[in-house]
């Protein structure tokens, strides 16, 4: 059987390889957080705060960050008129502000999506 360096990450470690020693709580909690995806909730909130600081109060109320995938920030907007305005007139300025203020997020593009259920 070929050696699989990611075997333990996938949870396929053989019972003989595991020790009966107790694990530190911090290790167990970090594995649980990673498995359940709980860290994404915080990162989405951080993206939302970054978006609101760049977009301003009024646009922040009418839009919401949906996700960040491969450098593309997906933003849901409340109506089609706002979607067209943001995509046509404000996209480049918002992207430049995100680059200046939040360079660590490495956002390369913004896509606006119609989400009428925003409140």
C-alpha cells in the first residue's frame, strides 16, 4: 500500500497508530472547530465588517457579503437597481478601497448578486 501523507488528516489513521494518551483540550477543540466549520462564521462576519466600512452605512444596510471564493467577494444586494448601480459605477472604487484598507483579504474582484430577502 503506498504511503499517504494525508492519512491522519482524513481520519484514516489505524487504531494501532493512535495512542491511548489523553489529548490536550486545545487540540481537540481546534479539530472540532475545523471539522464543523465554525471558524467560517467569524470570517464571514469580518468580511461583512470590511464591506460595511468600505461601502458606507446606506449601502451596508442594502447589501450583505455572501462569501469570498478564490479572491472573488460575492455581495448580495436588495434590488436590481442597486445591483446595476454598484456593478456599473461603484465596483472599481469599492475594489480599490478594499485593496487599500484590507489588503490581507486578497480580494481580486467583486460580484454582485440579487438577494431580495435581505433585511
